[in-house]
C-alpha cells in the first residue's frame, strides 16, 4: 500500500509540507515517507523539521542552473549537518534549532541590548 498524506505522523506531515514547498521537489508521499523514516534512523540527533526549514530557505535563495535530485541534495544537507554537529563536540544546539550558528557563519550579527531607552 502506498502511503498517503493522512498516513504520515504529524511530525512527518510538518517536514513533508516544508520539503514540498521547495521549488521543483517531486511530490510523492510514498517516497517521502520512506525517505524521512530512513533519514530519522540515520540521523537521530538532528531535528529534521528544523533542517528542512533551513534547507528550504537556502534553496529558495539559490537559483538552480541545472536539474537536481532534491532528495539526494537534502540527504547531503543532513550529512553535512551531522558532520558539523559532531565537530562541535557536544556543543550541539537544542532540539528545536538548526545545526547552523548564524553569528559565526555569517548569517546574522550579534545584538547588544540598549538599556538607556
């Protein structure tokens, strides 16, 4: 039996919704369900939802000059995220955050609170 959207867990639905928002992602609930379950087994320390959001944001900002295999690219994204997490030796972010560190990776800036207002 091919899984339908209604057959997915709530967490899988959230992730699938994000991934399907990526331009060109081939929508196939059966493949996506199996793919996400395998990724959760391979990368149990990663928050797949947060990584999907970061991936979708990155993909939205970068135009694709050639056709790509979206699931393979997302798997590579997760592989890199896990490598970064391991390199940080226990300094991994909380469950609800991405592996990326905006201040040290050039995606944000430190903010000082002004108390004299």
